[in-house]
C-alpha cells in the first residue's frame, strides 16, 4: 500500500515537473520573425544568405535560438510580391529585409509604414521615395544603395576594353523589372555614345524570350551582348552561357555567378558584402534601433571577374593590364 502511494506521489511530482517547463515556455515571448524577401533563386544565393546570416550572428541573433528568419526566394516572380508583402504585414513580422532589388523594397514600402524595412537598392532611395534623406531616413526604412546605373556604365567601359573591336552591342533587359530596366535605359545609351558604341535593346522576361533575343542577335549581327543587372537573368545564367557559347557572343553581366557559369566577364557590387550590411542593420533594429535614425549606407566594394577559359574559346586575348584590374580570373 505504501509502495502504491509512493508511486502515485512520484507520478504526480513527475507530472507537475513536466508541466513547469511548458508553463515557463508559454510565458516566454515568441521569437521575433524576420521576413527575408529576395527575387533571386536560392541556388544562386548561398554565399549571399550566409553573409546575411553571419552578420545577424555578429549582432547577437542566431536563427532558431532568438530569431526566426523566413526566406522567401521568388526566382524572378515579381507578380508574387504584393500578396507576400501583405501576408508579412498581416502577421506583423519584426523586420522585412529586402537585399538586392529595388522593386522588392518598393513593394515592402507600399505595404507598410510601420514595420521596419532594411533594403538594398540600386537607385537613389530618396528619389525612389523610400527615405527622406540618406543621413536621416526619417521613416520605417533604411539600408544600402549600390549604384546600379553608375556601376553598369563602368561595366560597359570595361567590356569595351575587353572586346574593343565590338561596336554593335546588344543589351538584354527584363521589362518586368521596370525600376532596373528604366535605370539602364537611362544611363547605358549615354555611356555607349561616349564610347562610340551602338546599342540595340532586346527585351526578355522568359526563357523563350531569351532564345528569341539570341536569334535576333544572330540575325542583326550584333558583336557582343551586355546583360542588364537582373535577378531573372542571374537565374537563367546557364541558359545564357550555353547560348553565348553556341553563338560565340562575348557577354558581359553583373554577377560573378554568371561569369562562373561561363559568360565572359562580370562587374558589379560585391553582393555578399551588401547582404552582410543588410544583416547588420536588421540585427541592430531587432536590438531596438530605429530605421529613421540609421543612415543609408553606400556600397564601396565592387568585383570584376573575367572567365579566361571563355575568352580562349572565343579567341579573345586578355591583356595583362586588364587582368591586373580583375578581382578574380577564372581559368
């Protein structure tokens, strides 16, 4: 009888003990949620996501321990932005992080004036209406500006140095990404005129339209291809590299992943560094900083990558002077 009573007591004690952690957990506040929204594909963005995550860690936030990060990779599907942003706002996430695409930052800003937004955009965020000024953003958004137009113009100059005999340049633009399309359409023709180049604009927003663009390049005898910076084109980098190799078209792009896939050269913002800075600001806001008080940063790191294997296949000799300018040579 005594043994039965002891067992019942122990069982009751164990049941109560099992309930204490549950009660304690119920009283703990839920972990903050960061909505990370990117128009690229996850396959092309491993280094970038790692840079963002490492920066969060450095500010004291570790995924699964004291913060949850929801990664939304849209793979070029701009049409998904309004519903996704509406869902993040409805659930009142702690921060919306939008590294890399102007249109994503604009969608976030259109969806909320209260949830903090940390952006990475290629155009002037003041002109875009995201902030009141670079030094004092003044609202619910801040981040980093990485100068898409200026960088694209610099890339065209490097491309011309690499293929100086190419005077007729086709430029591939995604009209679905209208902020970037407008930007390059504004800056690149002027830069081309200064270099004595003729630019032919070709639009593509699907794989089939990329095929059609290459058919037009062959028909019109364009001598080189300049790919506008765009997440969709990055996601189609293997297709672009395959077609460029087939048609022997020197091609310039904005992201190192595209040069690694086989395109001739890339020049653009050091993307992992930009993601790192977005991660740092996200962590600071989670700790209590206000976006209105965090000045907009400006990119200072850029990458120039040349695929020497592709150059040899195209019969292009890359002078030592240009090789010395490159941050990376792919053999």
